[in-house]
């Protein structure tokens, strides 16, 4: 007597062993204990050896490229095992059909008779790879002529991933709409928010690679570019209204007509105040009017300006140029100088202590008071940065030079005080006095001529 473990009865586990009872069978001794009289045998090892011999013989009779009939024996997630008459071959899911097959059960059933082509045979492991789609014409043949770049087609969405959506153009031909090609305006949205599985969509061919069997598709290209539509409706100079969508460190983003955004840079918020200060007055949801400054369709950018809705202060400040003399009103007296506003303009500036007077003793901010008007000379005016600087000292120095040039030189014996005094008297003389002196001078000249 010998012991046959259940696991050693057959190649596959069997529940009912009654058909094998009282039947002569070949067994292989696995273990024998003479002292105890125990013997363990296996029918399975004999069957496996026999089957291996049969498989080897069957494999030798098969050739790669051969077309053969088979029966579907088992189905898994990755394919189906097909009985070729005593030996199994694997029909991988990707070789069932040219089109996308998500699971073999979409096409096959257990017990179904199929015609397959032998793709590869491994004579060492006796593994056989099978294919069904290889029995059909390859739809990728002549694909570039069938789907030229720029052409538009209808397709069905077959699969959606994080990076895009696959669209079936015909059985066996799928293309990918990358997430970046799905929408003009929805940049950070999952593809599933834009399209759904089995949905029919219009797509445009962007690229065809017959070697890698890839087709790149575009969905947004079948729709009007919203930036092109926007610039047609709102050219530069147009006034629009939008909702504040976001505030950043460099400006405001406004939601505009056509589901596009425009940006108001900090420098375009206000003529007078710094943008960092002005932007705090806006909040999300505010309705804001702005002027269109520029639309870059290629870069998908719209530049807006809020300060441009009001006139440019520079237009009313034509007299502001380097060397010009302006009247300014003191707005605040500080330890280091005075703040002034240039009369007739919206420009304000700061005159530092050293520029308050020519003489050091007069360079005292406290001798000025708010509301007082002072004349000064423009020493710097930058239209690009819109910054202006004025100096009382520079005006006094210029007036001194002019007086010396008109009324004499210290080298001729006159003192600086005499020269400036003469210039001051001339500047304050009444017109009648000047005329009287002119007549006296003329009479004197005549008298000299007579003599």
C-alpha cells in the first residue's frame, strides 16, 4: 500500500477522484520509509512528464506565422489562453484586435472557437504567443494620407487619463488629445471635466507618427481662439468691464468677455500712488472698468490699464523740462527737507535740505511753512519713471550767473553784492521809471553828440 496525496492526483486540483478508483495507473515514488513501511507516490509528476513530451512534440510541429484553429480555454485580465490541441498559447489583450480592448471578455468567451496566428514560439519554455488582429489588415497602413495634419474628423472618446483623452477615429485607430490641447482657457482642469467617455467630439489632426503609431489630436483647435475674438471686439483703446478674479504681487487679473483673463499691472493702477498701495483697495468679485492696452494673441495675454481711464498728468505738464523754473507749494516740512507740489500739475516731489538755498545758513527747512509758494528750478525730469526733482539752490545759482553776465563781473571791481543789487533794482523797477531813465540817457547822448 502507498499514499497518494490529493495534490499529486492530477495536474489541476480535482474534487472527485472516483473515476480513477480501481483503475491501473502509473505512479512515481516520491518518498519511501522502509522502517515505518510508508510510501508516498504521485500521479501528477507522471502526467507532467508525459505532457511535457507531448508539448515538445506539438511545439515542433508548429511554426511562427502559422494560422491555426483553437478553443478559448481560460480568460484573464491580460489576455486569453487558447487550446491548440494539447498545448496552450497566450493571446494577449493587445493582440486581440486593432482597436482598444479594455478586457478580453469584450470580445471572447470560454469555449469559443477562434482562428489565431502564431506570433512567437519559445522552444525552451514551450511558450506560444498568439494573435487575432494579425489576421486583419493593418489600419495604420497609409495613415498619413488618410489623416492629414490640419484636417478635422469626428471621433469617440474611449479612455480618459490625467494627461488627456484617447479618441477612436475608426476601429483600430486612436489618437490622444493632450490636456494642453483640450481648452483655450481651462488650463488646470482634469480632462474628465471637459469630455466624458463615449462622447462624440470634433478633433483636428496635429501630428501623425506612423512608426510609433501615434496621432496627436486637438480639441480646442476646432473652436474659435477667444483671444482673436476678443481683440476683434475690443481693440487697444477700448474700455471694458471685468470682475476681479485674482490679486498677485504684480497686479490684478480681471475676468473678461469670452472667458479670458486680462491683467492690470501695478504700474497701470494709478498715476500718482504706488501700485502696491492701490491694489489693496480692490477685492475679489469687484466689478472694474479698464482700458485695453495690448492683446498678444500668440502668448494669450491681455494688458489692461485702469489709470489710463483718466488723462495723463504729463499732458498738462508740458512746461516740465530740465532747466525750467516752476512755482511749487510747500505741503509738508520735514527735518531733511520739504515736500512740494508743483503748481498747475499733479506732480509732487521732495526738496532735500542741501537744495533749499545756495548759502548753507539758509538751508533750514523750518524757514518754510505749509502753503508757502516757492520758485525752484527743474533739475531732473524722467518721463518714463514720471519722476521730477526741483532745487531752490539751482535757481539761485542760475540767477547769480545771469546777473553777473548782464551787469558786470567781480573782476571789473564790482562786488557780488553790487551786481546782485543792480540786478534786483532792475527787476523791481516800474516801467515808468525805466522809460524816464531811458529818455534821460537819450538826451545825454544827444548832448554829447552836439559837443
